[in-house]
C-alpha cells in the first residue's frame, strides 16, 4: 500500500540517470506483480529475475518427501519461499510448515508474499532464526519432531544480486557479505582482524583455493596501506595477486574471485559451525521415519553433510541415507545456471532410533 495515496500501488523509485546508482532503481522485476511480462522474459532467457530466487531440485525434493495433507515440515532456509510454497501446497489441508531464515531483510518480504498467496497463519509459522537453533524453534511451536526438513544452503539470489548487500564482485558495493547484517562483523572489518597465515588457511579450507598464500599476502599488503572497503576493491586485489604469480584467463580469474568471495562469506557468517550444529541436532528434530534433505553448493558443505549422515546411520539414528548425491537435471542447469554446483543428500530417521 502507498501511504501517500492509499489505494494506489507504490511507484518503483524513478530511474535517476544513465547509470543507476541504486539496485532498486534499476530492475523492473523487483516489482514482479506490476511487471509480470518482464519477469517472464528474464526467466525465458535462462536468468533469475532481480529480487527473486528459483528453487533448485524442487521435483526431486517433492519426490523424496512424498508429502501428504496434514504433515509437518521445517524449511530451515526459507529464502524466497519457492520450496516452501510448493511444500505447503502438498501438506494442505491441515499441515504446518515452520520456516526459518537468518536474513532479517528478505524474510518479511517472503512472509508477505506467502501470505498474499493465501497461506494462513495456522499453515505457516515464520521465524527469524539461524537454523542451528531449529530444536528450540520447533519446541516453541510445540512440535517434538517434524515429518520432513529441508535445508537449501548458502545465499539467495536476492542477497547475491543486490550490490548493497556486498556479496558480489560483479557490481561494486560495500564489502559486507553478511546474511544477517544485524549480527557479526561486515567482511571489511573481519578482514582487518586477520593475519596472513590465518587468511591463507581460511581460503584453502573454505574454498579449496589453490593460490591461497599469494592472495592472502596481497590482501594483507593492501590492508596495511588502506583497509578494503568495497567488493570491487577486494576483486582488484585478488586479480593483482593472480597477475603476480602467473597468467590466468578471464574465466580462471572469475573462478578464483568466486572462490575467494565464497570463502570470506563462509567465514563472516560462521557458516560451517552453524551447519555442524544443525546436522548434529537434525535426527532429534525428525519424527521416527521422517526425512531430511540438504542441498549443498560446494565441497566444504557436501563433505560435512555426508560425514554427519554416515555417522548417524552407523549409530542407528538414520535407517537410510543417500549413497550418492542427487544432481539437478541438465535441463534445470540450462534454465538456471545457479543450479550447476548443487548436490542433494537425504537421510531418513530410524523408526526406533
Ligand atoms: C539458497 S537460499 C534458500 C532458497 C529457498 N529454498 C527458496 O526456495 O527460495 C538460502 C537461504 O538460507 C539462508 N541461510 C543461510 N544460512 C542460514 C542459517 N545458518 N540459518 C538460517 N538461514 C540461513 C539465507 O539467508 C538464504 O535466504
């Protein structure tokens, strides 16, 4: 609703020149209900409309969960709500989906979209929370366990595409990278507290970065002159580090930038410790016979999911787990290149575990 003229939809902020300075001024898709034809064109071109996230491996997840009316589900990473909406359709009438996300900026928009689609309070409960706290959230909802749990790891397209969130080297923005900007340190401050060895170890551990030493050295040298404050600034330093150790194609430079930004994002958001806590508590959050599915996007995540699932199968908490991860089909990757690195692993809680 537009508070200045009740009854009239709020106008998209005016495009203010040849080079839009703000993300909100640039893309019509950010107002999807007003510009459905623009959204359709972007999707048809195999791209994700700005301000939107397309659910990955949706058919595979629904096939795995075999949802029925009346079931209870936890979506640990609500994001844009694409998976949640499809799961909600399967569990109505009588079902409940508990949705969590750590992002306080996108979460209210997602809840508003789901409510506008007719989803009632008794069918959907939304919590601004880290998924490491899933047992506590389920307890506050009076649930001892749920039938299915989904975690779709990493960041959303909305976070990635909005330069003001500082997740991407493709556009300039403040070097932040926090999914919850109200907690922890932005990347610029976090980098200021690191030493060279710790930074090199972090780049190797979080993203298997083969040139971790050279990149860490260049970042520390730059930090001693002037702290890195922007995404482009970090990207330039990484490119300088690469040119000091060899000749790299544009594709190799881009892949390195993706790894470095991923590594810093994981560190700033403390992603691995949240994931490990979540994986440890998972069996106790499922009803006997309940199923969990986790979508991962890089080896550091997938290794952890595989290890925890195997350990819980060995000690009898899970009766079955995915031996091999499910991968998105070629057609999905073609229409949504962001699905390319996805791996889906699942586990089923034992009936008596
Ligand atoms: C890939 S998106 C999920 C997309 C969603 N499945 C959909 O269909 O739109 C990942 C989401 O997980 C959230 N997230 C990442 N780590 C989290 C954590 N530890 N706890 C809760 N949410 C987290 C991010 O903020 C982001 O919104």
